[in-house]
């Protein structure tokens, strides 16, 4: 089944882009043709995390406006045959739902099974623009109060945009801080945000070190965040797995 998944967060620093990159890589590693779209106009960095900065030329705006085809614009990952990247433009031109839909139509025609959209943090115009073409959404939060409050606001916005399937990922979890009461526990976060849990990801320094060097974490490391990302990908793919115990 063809799925378009919008990944959002209420504030920066939640690890949303790293999670997007690694979950998309895990889906591709499973054999699914996956297109990951960087929708963070002006601040794009998905190409850095994926180690593809030297491969991207055209942006999603070029495809939406019909300047080039998706086949020309989507850069193929050097190490994962089924993973492709469509980067963001420096500035967002005037686009409407019909033009953005062009990207999804081409993706479906080219046999992509998943389109994962990394939206900018917050409640900007881009999230609404891409929400109109998304079949489901993932809200990424850390367990701190500010992140959770932002996640709740984003979740309500996505509901207003008529995305029916919205789930939450609690990222960068530090159990010691939860035990000390400095960060909220997972059940409290689910209650406050009001959407089902998709996954829990522990704080893992390998996410930063591998992402900064453009290396694929899930191909080189096992356990920790790598396992959590792979589990999230499997749940997206319809596999029932217990939530990782941290």
C-alpha cells in the first residue's frame, strides 16, 4: 500500500530529522522503495544526515512546478538501493495543493511504496502545505515539558488538517531523568498529547556521531536507537512489535 507520512515536531532539537532519515533507511533496507522529502525550506539538513550533500541538485519545488521530473530530481542513496532523497529549496515559491500533489502522483507512478516527509519544526506554512497530501503523520517529541506542549499543538493542527492516523514517537529518552521526575513518563506524555504511541527511542550518542558524518546508523550499529528506529519502521510496515523497554 502506498503511504505518505508527514513527520512533525512542536519545537527544534527533538531529533526529528535523524529519526526520519533512519526510519526511511530501515524501510528501504527491508526492500521498500522509499522517497524521503526534506520539507524544511532554507534550513535543510536531511542531505547531511544521509551523507548525500554532493548528490542533490533539484528540490521538491522544481518537481512541484514541473521544471524537472521526480525521476530527474530524486537522488539515489549511495549505499541503499531503495532509498531516494528529494531536498528542499532555499526559498519556498508559491505552491498550492495541486502542485504539491504532482510530487505524490509521480512518486506513485514510479513505484515508490513510502514517501516520508521531514517537515520543519513548529506550525509554519510548510506543515500545512504537506499535510494536505499526507495519509498519516508522526509527531516526534522529547520527554521535556516544552517539547510535549509543542507536540500537543502540532497534533491538534494535524487533526484540523484531516490527517486521520497520527502517532507519537518519544525520542531521546533518558530513563534516569524520568525516574527523577525531571522529564515526564511515557504514559503521561501520551495522555497530554492525546495520540497513540508508535515508538520510544533512547538517547544515543551514536545518532549524532553517525549523522554528522553522513553514515547510516542502522547499517553500522545494533541496539539502542538503531534498534528503536528499525522497530518503528516495522510498525509502520504493519508488523506488531512490543514497545522497547528502556
